[in-house]
C-alpha cells in the first residue's frame, strides 16, 4: 500500500461543527460518537475487507451481533428464516425506534482504497454501495441512543435490524412479511452517497427473476438440425423485451444480464439463463409489466421449440415518504454539520475526480454542505427493500457524503472512497444524525404521533402485498 494511502486511512479528523454553541443533545451525541468511533470504524473496515455477498454475510453479521451483545443488547439471530438476519433490542417500555443495518457487497467490484482503478488482491467483490458504512453507522447510532436512554431515564426502546441481501435479495421484505416491524413506532435508516441530504424521496418498485430455458444439445456443425438452442430462446426474449421498451410507461426501467449462455460455440446450448429486473415508481405498473415479460418468455420458448421456467428472486415496493420525520432528520443533520476534508483527503478527491468527469471536479467541496430541505418529493431512480419497511411503519432516511462528490453508486470509485477516511467521515455524520433524531423523537412523543398520522394518511386505501409472493428467501440467489 502506498504511503499516501496509509496516511489517508489513519488520519480521521472530525466533521465540522455546525454551531459554535451546540445544544446539550448535540454535544452529547458528538461526545458519545467520539467514544464509539473506533468500534464503528472496526465494523466498517472489517466488512469492507470481507465484502460478503447477499445472504452470505456470515462474518459480517457475527461481528455486528457481537458488538451489540457486548453493549447489553438482546440479540436474536436468524430471524425470518434468514441465517444472517438478526434483531437486537434494548429497553422494555416506551416508543420503539428501529435502525436498519445493511451489510452485503456487490459482485465483481473489487477495488483498493486508491484513486486509480486497482483490484484488491484476493478479492472479487466490493462494497460499491457502502453497506459496510451503513452497518457501522447504524450500530454506532444505536450505542449512542442506548446510553442516552440509560442516562436520561426517558421511556424508549432502541432496536437494530441486521438486514442482509439488499442488493437484489429483498431481505427486508421477508422480515417485514414475518411481522418483525409490527410493534415498531418509527424506523430510521441512512445510505452512503456523494452528498448530504435529509430530503424525503420515493423510489422505484422492483421485481426480479432468473428465466431458465431448456433446449436440446447437438453438434453445431455436424448435426445442427438435431439441436434446439436455449441461447436462441434467451436472445429472442431479449430482442422482444427491447422492442417492448417503446411501449412502457415513463419511468420504467428494464435491465438484464445473460448469466449462462452455453459452454462452447460448437455445442448447441441445451441450457441458458437470463436475469431480469423490472422497475417503475408504482408497484401495480411493475406487476403489469411483469405479466408482459413472462408472456414474452413463453413466446420465446415456443418460437425456438424450447422450454422455460423462471424463479422470482426479489421484489420491493417504492419508498413511502414521511415529511414529519424527514424534517426532523434535516434539523438534526444541520445541528451536526457538514464534512471537512483533511489535506490528504483533499488530495485523494482531487486525484479521483478526473475519473468521474468534469462535473465531479466542480463538485468537490460540496461535502461541506447540506442540501436544502424541500417538501417536494422526488422519485429516486433506484430500488431498495427499505420500501417495504416504509409501508409497515413511518420511515425516514438520509444520505451523507461517504464518496467524493460526483461519484455514482455501484462504481469502483465508490468502493475506493468507502475504504478510506472519507467514507468514515460520512458514516460519522450519519450515525450522529440518526442518534440525535431518535433522541429528539423520544423527547417529543407528539412528533411520533404526528409521523404515524401522516403514515396512515399516505397508506390509506392501498393494499400492500409483497412482490415476492409466498416464496421463501432466495438464499442462493448469488450462486
């Protein structure tokens, strides 16, 4: 590892102080965060190094559970039939505030904590969505909140949910389906990003599956008439779906990868597989598009004289926003303040920015800022299984600048920054904001009631049904 990178990993100045004379709660959070910084960092660093995929986060979940257990939380592992999922709780009475803690990495995005693209030796996967920081920040916040409840004597319960396989595995959906959030009053979460914002937003609902075609193998040159190509069926399906794109509602996203296309060109493939995602702002639209997708798969099989079946692997609802909670999160984030880079971090940002384009170069420095709050609710062009939680309980989230401004998620640049102190500073801001928000809510139970009233109003008349149906968690979806 280069000396400059080593310095970047070791020097961790605190974020800026937003107010010269912070209120007592802000000061409490700031001081407690400093005392728990090393534990949050250890979680983030360990998960970053392990980079475990969805439903395979065995070391990651064990570390998270151990930290919480050592601090007096009651931990229940293996909830909702998912070996790596857990529930950890502290307190016996009062409002229940839940924190979500994601942990899974993405396949094929191995990267060193470097401003140049360099694969991490011995690693295939990478935390390109920052879930290692998500985990460390949520647990850091939980430890602060526990201390506050003990010292203040206010009634309240804090709960941490270890939520695996957000990246396509829909872990939270199964947890919600099993009723794990039924007694929760408020759910708070955060996500790594390239800017600081507590603005409420929605997201795209999503359904995914692997379509498997079965044909007849034969020698592609000596006996092609004897074969029926499963790969032809996959290509026919993909062609028809691509033609369908002209005739779908605005905001629709459809994407696929061919996960198995055969073994050799001179063998007619008797098996081929394609993995599809369908997204839209409305779950009903996703379901209507899904019916069209399966019809196309059947047609592709018919036209190529093959057979098809498919396995639904994931399905998530859109996020249900809550302006009451978002406003409190925004207030807390402003009380904590934005992020200041050290000289080594500024060098890292300056070096990596050109790999992100001219816009990123202009954005470096905005990590100091917190985006203005607005009651206009945009639709985030991605999907998350937090959406299903948000249809069970009032939910709000934030984003913090864990990546150099201008960095897109699911990129090698996100992995790189997430392995440096830049990532940890964003995690610290997130943990502090979550903790301060929970403290303010315990102090103002009327705000919890207001958030629930808004939740009930937004949810009224809508019949929530999990898009995964009745299937059990797809524990092997990354195989």
